[in-house]
């Protein structure tokens, strides 16, 4: 069987950023569950899971060189922006770090979706 080559190198930096953002969101999710103001974080906790999921999906679509990678990256950018805004409202280090990573991912995904 011939090996099918895919050119995912154009996506590699974005794949790496999406994977990193997914990891940071999962870590922040776990940390938020241990915070005393859990009820105040309900929307943030929900956004962390959505962001983690879309980052993982975007990474997989790009790795597969999908024709829909740009579309998924556009949605990923919107969700990362929303997650960053939610996390930024909390002053603990895990939420602040997550907000920064989500902003980086949103920027990179937005750039990818416009290529």
C-alpha cells in the first residue's frame, strides 16, 4: 500500500498550541473544583471543559489535514476568547495562566482560520 503523505507542517505550531491550551484548561478545571467559591466559578468551569474539548478537536482536525480545519480553528478561537474572559475574572494563578494561554491559542487559531 502506498503511504499517503499529508502536509500538516503548516499546522504544527497551532496543533502544539491547541494541545497546550487543552492541557492548561484541564489543569485549571481541576484546580477550580478545589476552590472555596465553587458556585461563583460555575460558568468558568463549564467554559474550561468546552475550551479543552474544542482545542482537542481542532488539534485532531489539523493533524488529519481536514478540509474543515480552518472552520474548526475559527470556532476554537471564539471559544478560547470566551474562556479567557471567564478565567480572567478570577485572580488565582491557575486562572490567570489559563486566561493567558487561551488568548495565545485564540490568536493562533484565528490566524490559522484566516490562511
